[in-house]
């Protein structure tokens, strides 16, 4: 959350992830994704800086604190445990098969040189 000030000097916190737009005409207006509007005393550049600091803090917290539920970092293709794994999914029609994404062995033709009937 970032803390901003209304025109009547009351302060409130707003979730910057829910801000859709910021206007400065001449007062700074935060327009939220649900259509709510908040007029604040801080200039637009200051609000943008607060949002950047907030997001940097979130990223720093994510990297600094070990989480008991987060998986350990392993190079791709070396995971030996069971459970969900990420993969590429592309449209139907046979194009984009996982085998198409792997490099072809040296003795096999590449997809670009494979005959169309294959």
C-alpha cells in the first residue's frame, strides 16, 4: 500500500496495483480499476515514485525472505521430484509440439528441412 493525502489533509492508503490511471489536471487524480477516483495533494511524479518504491520493496522482500513452501531453485530439466511442472502449451494442429522445441540430434533433419509429409 502507498499512503497519499486527500485535499482535506486526511491520509489514506491505496493499493497501487488497483490504480488504472493517474491524471494531473492540475490536481492529481488517481483513477482506480473499479472507476473510483481519488484527488490527492501529491504531484503525479511523487505518486509514481511511491509506486516504484512499493514495487521494489515487494521484490526485495520476495528475494530476501526464504519461504518454506517455495521450491528450491534448480536448473531446467533437472527436477526429479513429483508434482506439477511447467511446460509449453501451444495451439492445436500439431504445430508447436514439445519435440519441435528441442534441438534435433545431429543425425536428424531440423523441422525446417523436414519434408512436409512427415
